[in-house]
C-alpha cells in the first residue's frame, strides 16, 4: 500500500509503535505519535522520534491523534481504548503494527501463533532458514518489531513472525504464505472481556485471508484448533497437520521413536525422537510445526535434520541453568499460564521442587492437580498469588510461601535432594515483583548461580 501523503497517527510509543512510525515516516507519510505514559518514562522513544523528525506527545492522548486517515495501534493498546473507539466512530481506519509492516514486505511470510510455544517455534524456524542459508528475518512478538526490520529483508526473503493475539486484533489484509497454529487454550482473557470466543477469533485472523497457494500448519492433537480448522479455513488452503500419531494425511507425526513427514504424498523418516535436542512432548510439537513450516517454504530435510539435532532452545523456556549437588535448576519463567506449566511438568521424570505464582490472570490450577501429585515433591508459592497457590494444592503436596525470589531459591535448594529438579514455572505474569518475565528469569538464574557448590544453604 502506498502511504505517501497519508496522515497517520500511531497510538503507543513502545518498540513496535516507534518502529511503525519511523517506517511510515520514511515512506512519505505524515506521522504523529501519542502515548499516555510520561515523557520521562519514555525517554528513549522520545529521543528516537525526535531524531527522526516525528512529532509526538506524552503524558496523555489528545484529540490530535484523531486527525488522521489511519490509526496504527500498538499491541499493548486494547480495542476498548477511548482513542480506538473514537477513531472507529469517525470512520478512521484502525490497523495493527503487524498489518502496517506487511504492506512493505515482498516475500513469503511464515506467521506462528498459539497460546504456548510461539517463541520456541519461531526461534527454531528462524534457525532452520539461517542454517539453510535462506535470507530470513525473525521478528514480531518475539522482541523485534516487524516494522523495524521489514525494509532490510531482501526481495523474496522470508519474514519469520511470532504473532500474538494482540497483534492480530486489527489486521485487515495480512496474509501469511504459511500460517502456524500451535494450540489455543484460555489466556489473556482479561483483554477480551473474559470471553474465550473473542480470544479464539483473534487467533483465527492468522489464517483469515489465506487462499489458494497458501498453507496452514496446525496441531491436530489440540481439539480447539482442529475444530477451528475444520470449520473456518478457506477450502483452497493447503493443510499440514502435526501430532503424536499418524492420521493418514499430509503432515508430521511420531512413530517407532521417530519423527515422520508426509508432504504431497511423499513420506520420509526425518530423525529419531532422541536426536531432537529440545526435550518434552510439547517441544516435539514445536519442532514438527517449525519443520512443516520450513517444508512448505522449500527447505530440505537434511538441513532441517541437522538443525533439530543442535538447536538449544530459547532463554526462559525450560532453560537449563545449573546442576548443583546433583540438583538440576531449570528456568521456565516464560511459562505465564497454567497450560505452559502443564507441559513443563511432563518434561521431567525426576521429582520436582516447583516455584509457582506471581500476578494471577484468573488461573484455574485444577488442571495441574494430577501432574503435581505425580511429579512434584514441594511447591514454593511466590508472588501476589501465593495464597491462592497454597489453597489450590494444600493436601496434595507440601507448600510454603516466601517473600521474595531470593528466599524462594534458598528454600528450593534446601528442600531439593540429589536427583531432583528445581523448576521455576510460575503460571503467572511477573508484574508483581518484576518488570517482565525476562527480568524474573534473569534474577532467578543469578540467584541459582550464586548458590555455593558442595553444600546446602
């Protein structure tokens, strides 16, 4: 889309908002940025916009933002925001940063969404293309805004995108060459009026514009996802599914301790399960999803096989931190919902000391009861939701509350024995004690690394 001469406002001056503003400004649009946070809190964004010659306001949103042809909404801005509602009421087109960036991309897009596993799958997919020497850029919800890098992707290069429901809220023409749905379980429902259906609708926008020539990769083991695909996908879209058992169609599955692929009727064994370097059933799902995405964009089996054998995962997602006195410490700070913890608990056969809690998002911990009974020897309840965690698991497993992460790590170290796993997998947001889940994970890792070797605290 040609934006030259258009008047465009950007609501939100975080990473994606600033990136979208600069992309539009450099493309000839007249751009204005508004953020209600005080300027002193947004100093880096303010300086970057000022250096680019883009006018901006901070500390509130004035009516000037509605003097536009298009309003670009950052992912952190809900659809109920007064300026979004006002823009729609005036007939102003409201689009997401993801939508804006897609207008400037001249090549395939591989868009990966799902409640859990997005970052691991997107990072792995990026590695698949990098190892195959195919020009590609990894961006989106993973940390680098698509708008920030789209101009640097060569014509025909691949955009590998982690896509959240928030980013999909206001897409209009976004059409990935390959879309991937890993799973859909309740999350972020506070953003969607506590309506699971509204959350599902957002996820479905990843494939809503796909037509003939496009591919949808999906998890056939996830009942919600499988039903949505059956009911809502355009019939011309090619389907590649993945799951733990063969189903007779094109896709990926596990059999005889091996990962198998079938695409266009051609079947081949890819590699043994124990050769996949990232552990757990959920990571087999993630690996199969990434491989099918690569397969749909012409990557060769031999190259992908080599990557799967060497890929080490991502920071804060079942990340090995240290072994101390025979106890393994694992950082899974990115597990911010119950479903993530459900997967994590299945990844270990050893007894687990589990650090659980934080800022609760309406969690129902009953889904974890059986797995906690089977795998967990002690729960250390952390954060604002500590009492709720204790209430959920009293009588099932010993629980204790702590006042800080330092005390949590100390208590975990004291209760773990040789052969155990200490697992930080909180099921909650981090904003009670920390800036974000990365901050939480880094603090946990430093405290673990500071534990003295050769003796308990």
